C-alpha cells in the first residue's frame, strides 16, 4: 500500500468517524494522518488480546527526505509484553536518533508491568513524537506528553484522534464507567426475526439464517471480544458453544489463538451441567436467591470448570427484565460492572429477544452488528426484541456511522448505537414531490 493509499484511507476512516475528524491539529504535517493510519493498523493486530490494556500501535519514520520513510513498526501484543513504542524502537539503536515516532496513544510515564515508555523514547534520541490520543487513564494522562516536551522533543497531539478514539472505544468506556463496551450481535431476517416459530421438528438442531461467509465473520467478531454474553434461555434453546472457530492464523501473523470468556446470565440457575457452554472460562452469573436454592447444582457446574457468581437482583431500573417472566432476576448494571471488574473491556451479547430488549431498554448497548439474511419469517418468527418499545421514530435507537458489508447473500450492518434524536432527512427532490402532493 502506498503512502497516498494510506493517506486516503485515513481520510475515509476519519470521515466515517465524524466531520470533526478531518480538522488538522497544530503542528500536523501533510503525511501525519497516513502514518497514524499505519500505526492504527498495527494496533489492530492485537485486537481481543490486550485487555485491560489499550490497543496501541507505533511507527518509526525518517522524515528527512522528500518522502517519509518507514523504518520500523510495533504494537502492544498483550499485557506484560513490551508497549508499542518499545516494540517499534527495538533493534533500531542509532537509526532512531533524530527520527519521528508515531504512536496511537500517549506514551506512559509510570512503571507498571513494563518501564516508562516516555523514558525509552527519550533515550532512543527521537526528535519528534506524533500522538493520536491522550490517555485518560489517571496514571498516564498528560504525564507522558509533558515529560517528552520537558526533554526537548517536538510533540504533536491529536492527529487522527477520532480514528484512534474509535479503535480504543472499549478501553475508554471502561475507564469512564467501569463497565465494558457492549456490542449487540444478531442474525435476523428481512422482517426482523431471529428464528422461525419454534417447533418439535427442528428442536435441538440449528437452523441457520445466514451463509457460511456471515457465520465466519461472526467468529471474527468473537475473536475480537473479551467475552460473549447470553441468557440462560439461549443456552436451553440452542445449546451453543460460544467459542471462536476460525482457521489457524499464519505464524508470521503473530496472533496466538484465544477464546473469549463465556458469560451466562442465569438468575434461576437453570444451566444444565451437560450444556456445551459449561467448562473452563465460563462465568455463570446468577442471583443470590438462585444460588441459595440450588447450591448443589452450582457445585456441579463448578466441578465441570465453570465459575458461578451471585449478583444482586433487578433494581427499579430493570423494569423490562421483571416483565420478562423472571428470565434473569439479575441487576444488569451490576452484571456489567462485575464484568468490568474482571478486566473484560469488550463484550458481545448474542442473547435472545428478552435479553436484547432489556439491555436496549436499560441503555446499556453501545454498538450493534446485525447480520441481515434475505429471508422473510412472518408473524410466528421470534422477534429481535421483546418488551421494548419507543413512543415515536425520533426517540428510537439508531446506528451512527453505519457500515455496510456484503457477505455472500447476506449483509452486515454495524455502527454505534445512539438513543434518540433520530432525524431522517429525505432528498430534496423527494421532499418537493411530497409537498406538491400535499398541496
């Protein structure tokens, strides 16, 4: 990919992230956005593997010639390993002196599992540092930038910031609220149905709505998440594995296989010990009453490797859960806060209609990935949402920065979920035609 290609892609991504993304920051050079896009691409190599740390990529560049020359690349692979800046500087020695380092997130200036990245950058003799996003972590914010400037380095902050912010939205959500970024995932028909009317004929056997291409992409989404969330109703109806099943990556990709934590909301502790989801890296969140009533069953689940944790019951905020025939009996806010305490930053919910409706009603969904199959299932089909309604279109949740991807015969619609203030606008010609009809 050429420098121009990288620059154009950075502008396109920034445009999708919002008009404000195209604003240049003081000190920004014409090629900075393209170099930052390359750093973002490096950071993406570790998606799903860095929590509770952020995704960070870095690029070491020689700006002395007519065109900037990339000297090395680096990214943070997983907690405990080198941060992106150190990875990019590794083996460069004197080649790094006087050069420019691009990094998607502010370098740290504290000692954690690794040393101070700011000091490593200064020691390498870097002349200029370009940063995409300030790190709001209280242990970092401002400290890395200040230290670099104190040492006499030129520091440019905010290049392609919306792009970097979008990449680390889960990390930022977790820092701000203590809970993970929650992704709503579902495969639906054209008329918004999750499945046809349940029948004894197909009970216990999967009925796929979407193609193999779409299902593989769903596994890609799983691979990028820290946890997969379902309700016990989904476990009882479908007996899912909730695992990532993708072809083994090539060794040069340096992307070790990983399975997300499997989380089941089960207030009445009805998960069978024989369920495919039960095993190591499975977390069953139940109610205090459910655990007290079925202590022996909880013990049997734990003997199979699952972890059973009791949480508070629904609060007054969880009205939709109470309408759901006692489906979960768990405070959804408490459940997400607990997942945040477990350092799970990106969680994808693959639940059923009641859980999707409850999480949407509670305002806990942050984004959505909906696989749309070219099929109609009719009135008897299972709806995407239960116990959820809106008073008018303007108050409806909607997808912002919508992305559309063709996957065989299916379409993936994804974007950030916004609540309310939906303002559809018709093309000018249509508006004028409608006006003439009304008059």
